[in-house]
C-alpha cells in the first residue's frame, strides 16, 4: 500500500454523499461515471467507498443517513483537514457557525460537521499524526 502524505491544514481531503438509500444512489453513480462500489461495514449496514474504474482507489463515498450521519441532510459533503479539531470548533462557534454533528472519530480521524453562518455545511477532520 502506498503511504499517503499528511494532509495540509485547509486541504479538502474527502468527499462523500449522504442520502437515505445509499444502494440506489451507489448504483446510479456506478452506471453514470463508472465508479466501482466497495462496501464499508458500519455495524449492521454498509456504506460504500466508490473506487475509480478498474482500481481500488477511492474517489468518494456514498453513505446512508444512519448512525453518525442520521441527522444530516441529503448532500455531497467535503471534509477539510484541520490540525486541532477542538480549537476549530471553538472558532466556528465564535464566528457564528454551528456544530451539526460530532465530534466523533474512528481512531485515525476525528471529525465534526459544521454549518457556516450562511447555512452551508462541511466537515472538519483531524487526521492522526503518523507514528
């Protein structure tokens, strides 16, 4: 496996789609642009990495509005790298933004979904430093 460089603060590092029926929309994008689905076990259901055609390289994710995504609207979401998630949450709130979901994490990443003062949403993600 190729070592991935540590993302730079402010870099968009991931994008996924959160919708009620991930299987149907997974198939839509698979047929539309050729992405190949790869299931991601979410404990009782699967979300999907959508891999570039003919590879195992993920281009995006397609997720159900369940579990940690249960309160999110249907949308494409960008994930922006930050170095100190807790500090960025405080700054978001001080600037008139809101935290919609999280913070939560999976051991490698800690993230939250924020809403800016105009109502747009994005996720902030803190990636663990390599050991």
